[in-house]
C-alpha cells in the first residue's frame, strides 16, 4: 500500500512538473515527458537524500509529497492543472479499423500480462542484477545514504548506478523484492509511445505509425526482459525518446528549448544507467547543436545555450557517478582505460572491449550474423546475440535498407539523419550486441511503416502486413516457454511455495545461491554480520528480509584481515571459491575459523570471537 | 529520376533484401546434419510447449540454464524421460556417472558453468571411471555434452562420447546429441 501511495505521489509530482514544462505543445510529447519524469524525479530525490544521509522510505515519501504539492499549487495558480492525454482514437483510430493490429494488440497484452505475472511470482535473478545492480540498493537503504561500497567486484560497482536507485525505489516500501523484476515495464510503454511518435515525426501517417510501436513492444528480447531487473529495455526506450525530442526541437525551428531540456533529462537517465550512453550523447549533441550559421556570434551563443539546456539535467542525473569515479580512481570511466590517438588520458585496468566481451571466439560480423539468424531456442534475456525476432531479419532490415535508399533519392534529410544516427550508434559499439541497441527494432518498425506508406502498391500492403503479423506473433506465442522464465519455472516456484519448502537449485536460473543461503543452519538470522569473499552473487546473502549486514573485508595480510573481521564484529565468513587465499587461511586456522557448513562452491565459517552472537552459536554447537 | 522509378527501385530492393533475409533466417544451410536441421530443433521446442500444457510431461534439454543438467533418454524410443539441474561436487560427479539405468542414455549437459571448479570433479570422475583423459575446460565459456549408456545385462555404463563446443549455443548441443545417438 505504501508503495502504491508513494508511486502515485511521484506520478502526480511528475504530471505537475510536466504541465509546467515550457515549450511542449504536443500531447504525446507531454505524456512521454510525464513517464520519463517519474524515474527522473525518483533518481534526483534519491541522490539528494542519499548525499544528505536521509535516504529512508519516510523521507522519500515526504520529499515527493512536497514536490507534488508545490508543483500542484504552482500549476493551479496558473490555471493549468490537468495533463491532457492524447486520444487513442484520434491517434490510432484509422490503424485500428484495419484488421492487422488487433491480433498484435491482444497477443502483446496477453504476453506482457503473463510476463509481469511471472516477474511478480519469482525472486529477482539474473547475473548482473544479483551481483551488482541489487546489492547497492540494499546497502544504501540499510545505511540511509549513498556511498561507494568497498566490494570485491570493484568493476561492477564503478559503473553508473542510476538503475540501482530505481531498484531501491521498488525495494524501499514493501517487504517483497519481487517488484524489482518489473522495473522495465514503464519503459516498455515509454518506448512504444516514443516509437510511434518518432514515426509520426519522420513523416509516417497515423494509419501506419503504430507499426513502429508494435515492432518495438513485441520484440522478443523486450518481452524477455520484463521478468528481470535488467536495464537494456530502459536504455533502448530512452534512446528512442532522445531521437523523438530532437525531432520535436527541429520542428520548432530550433527556437523552443523545451524539448532540449527533455533530451537532457533522457540522456541523464541513460548515462546514469549505462556508460554506452556516451554514444547517444555524442549523436544527440551533433543533431541538436547544429544551428544554421548566420553569423558566428549567434552561432556560438546558440550552441552554448542548447548545450546548457541539455547539459544541466544530464549532469544533475548522471554526473555524480562519473565524478565519484574521478575522485576515487582518477578516471571518470573507470575501470575502462581512456586513450586518444595513442595517448592514455585516464588510466584504467581494462579496455572497453575486454570489459564487455561475452563472445571471445567470435568476430563482430559473426556476432551480427548469429544475431540475425538466432532462433527461438536461444532467446534469453541476457543473450549477447540476437533477440530481435524473425520480423527484424525478414522484414525490418529490408525495410531499413529500402527506406534509406529512398530517403536519399528523395532528399528526406530529417528522416535520414535520425536513421543514420541510430545505425552509427549501433555500429560504433565495440561489439555488435543487439541487446545494447534495443532502439533498432523501433527504427525497423518506422522503416516498415515507411514501406507500407510510400513504397508498396495498394495490392501489396495486405500481404506485407499479414507477413509482419505472422512474424511478430510467432515468437510471441513461445515467449512463455522460453528458458529461465518459463511457465515451468513458475510452476516449480509455485509448487515449492505451496508445499512450504524452501527454494532449491532446480527451481529457476541462479536459484542455487538462494538455496544455499536458505539451507545453511543459523545463517538466516537478523543479528548475523556476514563477511563474504569470492561470492558471485551478493544479493541472496542479505536474506529474505534484506536485514542482514553483509560486507567485504579485503585480504591484505592474515593478521590485518583477521583484525578487520573482528573489528566488524563478523559472525560468519562465506568464501565462494576453494582457491581463494582466504580459504587457505581459514582452513589452516581452525582456532579462529570454525567450519560451519559447505554447499559447493561456498564454504561457511563461524568466527570464534567474544561477540555475544558468536558465543551463543559456539555454545549451541549447531553445526550441520 | 522520376518519383515512380525511385519508388520501384526502393521497393524492389526491399523485396530482394526481405527474401534474402528470410532465406537466411529460415533455410537451415549451415547447421544441416544429415536429415536433422534447425527446423528439427524448432519442432522440438513447439512440441514441448504443447507437452507442457498436457501436464508438464517431457521436459527437454531445450530449457537453457547455466550450469549442469542431467537428461535421461529411453534408448529404444528416443523419448526424453527426465531432465534436472545439478550442482557438481566430487561425490555427486562420481555418483551421477555411475547412475545409468539399463536401456537408457544418460546425457550430462554443461552450459557456461562459469566456475572451473565445477568441471574439475567431473573430469576427475571421468578419468577414474572411464579412463577418459580429455578436458572439458573448453566448455567453460561454451557448452559440452557427455553421453553414457548401459544396455541390459551390462554391469557398468559405457562412455559413448564427450563433445565440447566453445560457443554458447544450445541448439548445437541438441544437434550434437542427435549426431552422437545416431552414430551410436
């Protein structure tokens, strides 16, 4: 209930701010701003409260309540309180009179509902989520402030952590942690509307523009990620929003700065989520800082003005993470080394290439080839290749090629600029992983709509639409049977819950780590203080109520390490690898480390110390 | 160039690329193994989806999970009997390799186990029980498949094959399984 109240408050505050936002005449752009403003406000308020050491659910609730009231009063005094929504009948009425979009609407709604249901039923999972997206959210909530947590997996925690702030919102107000699985849901809606709006701005009529939204929302990878707290859908959707608002800025003749502030907000959300947002930022700069040169003085003032409009919100939302890295590691993009023309500007232990390479045996072209040929058996939410579905390979790519060629010959520069910018953002990535470029299906959808509207003769259109419907529905029908979040998974988890037994490793992907924590005697106790090392996944160690204190103690020397463990009043030490130096130390010092349990690859030791909790456990001798 | 030829050119290009893309996607050129193709794997997926609705019968290897899975297959009919996940330690690796029922194939499927430590006990058990001195380390970022069988009357299971692949893809594992069983 508190979660609902808090979220409604943020939505009200976002609606009021949207109403007050200058220079946005269109209803669709206001709705898009409203949706984006919700994560924007959550991020901003969490950052401010986190710096002040006031990051509690109550403070967040009060802060958003205050913003909602203050912005509501201002909007009321201006007599402009209501956010006017676009009429679906007016926007897509003509498209819905044809029979082609209805099966997609119904099928899409059913599958999205199913995915959300699955997401709400199973505990959070996924490598990135359990290892470095979720733990900071818990640490910050426990400490009531945002800080850089000393951890073993430094690289993960040096990434921008804006996504963790959104997950923190999902965790702060409820006992369950299943809500984090559906964090991407609003971004699916945002991406669908942005794709539609983009198509309209690129010259596609209302009758055909819904195809852009359909191509985006029914992409198998988008639907697969609806059950895990991953951020690729959000990044893809926000990138579409950036393109859309740049085109709105162009439409205003470059005079209205309202859309530029929104571009800054969206770029800030992307950069706060993933560093590859710098590519989006670069192309956004090229597209929006391109005023007509009349004289140099006005040119420079226009560039500076536009840069400030977009730069201020971007810096407010994402700047902290890069400044943090600059202070801690002397490199804003740590751990990646930054070089220019062979000169190292910011040193770092890794390169971008070896940081994200998931397919070391394949070239970029092979990646792309496999992605376009990926079949349904391979669809997973974190697949490095593929996930765009057969419609992209069979129709979308062809439509993109045809649209670009036709746009060149008919000099549609506006359309061409956005399409080529999207293509360049994809091509300039160190690896052509489609997961990191989830805006591509929407551009393919725009292109398909373009083919229907401008290139195909009337008699061809039903056949093309029928083919698109079939190719979109085909993977849709199989999404509930995909691995890791399949119907079988849900059945197993529900059975375990119904039988009152704890999860076992067979229940769902990566469940072994939950199972280990659940099955280890005396580990699930709020008074425990747990030190870990070499554990792949930190999040399950926090326990069901996320109330255990979990931390990493770096191994320097044996004596230094032990004194740090004692200083932290450690109850249990969990070691996740047999070849860790800590494992050798613990084994050879049974007077200090009492073997407590083993569930491969984890070994658990009780620390022999004077702490009351440790003494109590030693007395119990409740070793497994 | 007038408007119509431009449009025709672009639409012809669209059709040509769409046909090429569709052929690339649907025609199983590269992975055809005998009569078995990617089309076969898709059919398996569909049929298992249907089987799930009829009561969770016939779980399949197509359920991707990181780590290890053990599948039991009826050697007479080829029907998949059970599939379950596994965390391997030394004791479990040894016992799994011994536990092959007469008239069944036992397939140990490995997918991106992430930790070398999990492969070491498996290799040790393979060496100890079957004298197999190879390495499945290649599977650390890919997949591997180990097939055992025991005919009626045989006391101990036999190791039919160990296949490894540096890639992540399950489809290849399914195909390899078919190849292995056909060869056998």
